């Protein structure tokens, strides 16, 4: 769970950076005169944006894999619980049968004792 929180925080950070980059790019595009150093800055921002998009896609992929693994583990756990419940039912039924046999044995012993007297 902690990993998911860290991923969410990291993804929010990336989203915020991406938003700021888009805002900066919009401001630069609106300038009538773009100075050469601004062009370089714009290229740097574009490169940063591209890098953030790559990181974001990697994190999303990892998150999806973790989510899938979590779903698989939940399913396995549910299956295990079902098997456990079934086993307990079988044990209870077996105990009931043993109790019935013990009762029948007691009854037979009483009958034998009566006949021996």
C-alpha cells in the first residue's frame, strides 16, 4: 500500500511539473519576438517534458503491473479462503460421523451388556 502512495505522490509531482512546463510553453508561444536564448530554453523545456512523459509512462506501466499482481494475489487469497471453508465443513461432517458412530457403539455396548446379564 505504501508503494502505491509513493507512486501516487510521484505521479502527482510529474503531473504538476508537466502542467508547469505546458504553461511555460504557452507563455513562450505567445511572445511576439522570441530571442535565441528563449528558443534554447524552449527546447530545454520540451526535452524536460519529453523526459517526464517517458518517466510517467514507465510509472504507469509499473503501477498497472502492481495492480494486476495485487488482483492475482487477492484472487488466490479468496480461493484459499474458499478451500479452507470447505475443509472445515468436511472436518465438521467427519466429526459428526464419528460422534454418530460413537453413539451407535455405546448403544450396541449397552445392548450387549443387557444380553450378558
